[in-house]
């Protein structure tokens, strides 16, 4: 059998289809081809079962890689090969037991999945339908759907053929494997078991890649997609429908009208037809179809189904609101681009191709029966791009590529209990934000507003589009607020793809529609937040002061109580892109439902209070690369406040720089110098060996920025010291001062805007071993005198310059 017939199927005059039992006929032909003898010395014969492994081989595309003898060009070179290795002596040895091709195939199935995750499909399901089952009167409402009517006259306007099981209809053949990279040529019958040369072929499956295709056909055809895929046949969308209407079936000529046409040109010998306004048959027009205008014949050169335009090569102007387009099946090939809805990697789109040649009623044969993807061989529709089924809940084992893809560390998978090191080094890219523009896509500089990005819901499985995704990356977060004020945050799982209308695609969770109560075609205005360093996105409510409350956002519902802590960074903005608040430090975070926060304007970058209003967006970011949470269980609810002025021994009142977040009843720790009894400056404060004398002091009352304690101080507490408060249960003998880093690190000096200053109350402060990077001394020129210092001077600053020591005397 030559490669020609491997590619196009058995010749009609040698297909044995006219015999009652074609399989038995083939067995008879093959019977004498074997010289093998059985145990009695008789020829064992050769049956159809002996060639069963090659049945369907022609549909796999393997024939494209065979020679004239039917031998595989790729596999022939593997004959007699073995897998070897080099032993410790440097000698080549054969691996035992032998590694076979089947071993490799099994390994591929284990790693890639079965069926493989991407581009390893098992083809489409193909059915052959007799011409007696086809709707004889298709209209513009026709689809590739079937019905169960007992007669073709009982089919609805959308049903193309009947699957009725009883009666005298030609049996439906299938499902079978029949897909030759999308290239088909039928010389006689569509299938050997069909009663005549007419009939219908329908392929249904799931497409995993190559969503932009170009098809040519000499027959009537419909190409459809189902983006809903809910298990029914109710959601097919026609991308192309070329049918023959009853009144135009003259010698099987297909003809149909388009109305409300407009024309531009001719320009450079091309007239463009705009058929976007037509109310009928917009999916029917193809290149290669002809029409007449003002008595002159024209032929469509190209079609753009997305822009809904077609071109004609002519230097003459064309007119006419309505035109009738024609082509003759079996003689003319018409072509058209097909743009299926692209899917994110690993997803599949349900597609259906239907080709048919209706009975002409007068015995006329179709001279040419062909259906093909017209691109070059390397770009056609390979068998492996299609799957018969798609289980969205398919479980991939721990050694599969899909499992690795889902579980590798990435912007989409940032939480791990494993130690992630390279050469015992942890590398983290963290750049704490200072402005909204550092993390909100679309804001520049110190601006506090942004124009939201309009997103459109494209399908039922998380596909969205926008005019662009500039500045966005996989892992970033899309936040939008619906008209009912419900706010949602979705992570971008994939970005890629664009259609002819310049809609740029991205993908979020497959359950977008149900999670957010949306429908295909809905639009929402969204704010995009960068992912790096993000702790979480939350709903923020505030009365307009330094305090607010955080709530989780669906569908991920990140719990702020387990994620948000003091010293992290907060930025806020409203869902309409207004009232943005620059980055603030979380001074305090407590509570669980909601998480109550207090902010501090640590960068002095504008605004000290949150905006007044509920349902704002609060984005919390990390303030450091490594955040040690090992002390969380001991320090939850612990916070500090700075002493504003020295509190004397024996008094119970302490003036603080702020009492924000301080509550009556909170426990207080400050051991300080303590006293001989170890009670601490604040009574009941344990020493640092957790020895406690008496009971823990609490806050009795608050007046402005002054608190009154339940016990008098046993020692002075100087200004700028940090007092520790515990909101929760009595810590008893557990000293909590280690939980709070001192809020003012200047003592014993005074902190100023330009550096540290000797405190006026302690002008004679003696410092031993003071280390600094630079020192500046500013002395009025009138006070500077050149003198010869005595050799026994002890109070001076030595200044070394070019090896010479200069002494600045201190009076």
C-alpha cells in the first residue's frame, strides 16, 4: 500500500464494502499470506485479528513519516538499538534488563498524565451519518445538533440530522478515530459502509491549542464552539455556517443573502465590504464565493469574521445594500479563518466540525469532496491537539508535569513549610513600598488617584479581557466592587492572547462567575495591586481617624487576624480609584472579626488619618524580607507606647506621646531599674528571669494622652522610654517587654531632626566607647580662638588630617 493511499484511505474499487462481510472478505484475501504452521504442521493462516494493531493507524498522522514500503522513517533507525551505560572501569555495558520503547512510553504517561495534560490528545470523536438522516431544508437557524425525530421532516429548524435508532435509516457509524491532521479528501463514499456517496461527517472533541485556524471546504459545513460546556448541547456558538437553502438548491448550488451592506474603495484595486450591519447569514460568507452587482460578477478574496468585513479585488466601485452570495458544492472550494476562543494553558475548548454533502435528488455526484485546514503542514490541526474528553477535576499524580506546575514555588504558590535555599542562602526580593504608585498599577509618582481598568468577562472559566495589561504580571491581584458594594479580589493566573478587536486576555479562577455572581459579557472597573510583598487585600472601614477595621475579601477570604500585624505597611484606596492614602505603618493590630488597626505616618508622605468611609480597599504589604513570627503566640496583643515626659517615683499617672489603641484594663509592664524587692518600676512587672512580685498593674483610666495606673510607680520612668501594654489575659510572671522594640532609640541622648543631642538636663553626660560614622561640630566663629594647647589638656576632640592630629578643646 503506497503512502498515497495511506494518507487518503483505501481506493473505492478495492474497499470490499460491497460484500456482505467485508472483514471476512479481507481475511480470505490475507489467508495465504502466512507460511506459519500450527502444532499439526498445517498452515495456521492469517486473519483480520492479526492486523488489529494497525487498525486506525492512518488517523494518527504516522503515515506522514513513512516510506513507500510503509516503514516508519523514525522508528526504523531504532531497530536493534540498546541502552548502554559506562561502568566504573570506563567500559560500555548494556543495561539489563533491557530498556524498551514501551518503558519510555509508560514513563511519558506517568509524567505527562494519561491523557497527557497538554498537546497529547487522543483525537476527536467522529460520526458518519447517512444522507437519509439529514435535514433536507436547512435555514439560517441550523446548527450541528441532532434530534430524535422519526422522520427528517420532524426535525426542528436548528437540528441538522436525526439520531432516531429505529426504522430504515442508514445506521450511524461511530464514534471512530478519523482525523488526518485536519486534511480530508473523499473520492467516493464518505465511509465504505454508507449506502451512497452523499452524507455527513461530524467531529466533536476538545481543542487544547492552535485556536486560530483556516479552513477550506468543497462541501456544506458548520464550525462551532461551546465555551460553557455544561454537559448539554444547548450552548454551541456558530463561528461559520455554510448551508444550502431549499430555494437555492439548483444543482446543489448554495446561495444566501446578506443585507445592510456598505462598501469602501476601490483602494489599490481592492473594495472592502462591511457586512456588520446584516441581520442574516453573517457567519456564512467565505472567500471563494461569488456574487453579481450591476450585472458584473465578483468573487470574495478574503473574509475577516471578527471585523465582519470581506474584500474583493476590483478597480470598480460596488453598490447594493443586499447581495446574494453563491458557491457550488463539490466544485468550488471556499475558505475562511476560524478564531476559536483561546484558553489558558492546560484548559480545553469544546469544538465541533460538521461537513455534509446532501443528496441532490437527481443522482448527480459531487466531483470533489474535500475538507481541510489550509495552513502549511507544520501549522495544521494535529491529532494531538484534540481530546475526546475533558475532566476539569482530573487528578495528576505527584510525579506528573502538571503536579509540578501547580506546586512549584512561584508568584501563584508562595506558601511553603519546606526550607527553600540555594547554597545555604535564602534570597528574597522585597522592596517595601513608600507610595501608592509602588504597588498600584496605573498610579505614577506621588499621585493618589487612578483610573480603574475596565475588565470584561469572556467565558465561564475565568477568562477576562481589558484594553491592555501594561504593568501587570502573573500573580498580581484584580480588585473590583460591584454595584451592590460587594468587593472581590482575584489573582491573575495567566496573561496572554489578543483578538482582532484588541481585547487582551488574562485568566483568573475558573469559578469567577459563581464566586462573584457574574455573567459572560459583564464589565467591572478594577484596581490592580502588585503581588510582590503583598500580605493580603482586605475591605477597610474607617470613621476617618487613625483607626480602622479590616475584613476578608472573597473568594480567597484571607483572614486578617492571621496575616496582619504591627509594623506591616498599609495603603488604601477606594474602589473607584479615588481617595488613595499613601503608605502608613501599622502601629497596632488586634482582634479577629474584624481586625482592628491603628496607623502611624512613619514616612510623613501625606495624610495622618484614614479616609472616612466603609468598603475601601486596604492593601497590607510586608515591611521587611524576613518576618519572624516565632514570638507571635507570646506577643499577640502586646504593644508599646512612648513616655512623653518623665514620670516621678510614687505617682500613678504617665504622660504618653499617644494613647491611641490603649484601653482601660490593659496590663502594663516596665521593669526599668526595679528596686531591691524586684517589683519593677511599674509594680508587678516581672524581671527578665520572670520573677514577679505582687500582681500585674493595669490601666485604670485614660485622659487625653495621660494614663492612670492601678498602682504607684516604685521608680522614675524617664521620657522617651517605651512602656509595654498587654491587651488580653494577665501575663503574670511572663515579662512581655521583649515583644516590643523600643519606640525611641535616642536615650540617653535627645533625638532631634538632625541627630542626637546631649540632654540639657544632663549636660555632663559621660559616654564610654561612643561609636559614630561622622561628627559635625558647629561653633560660632567669634568663639573660635587659635591657642597653643597645654600638653596636659584632657578634654578635647582629636581630629586627624593627613597624619596630623588637631585638638578641639572643650571648655
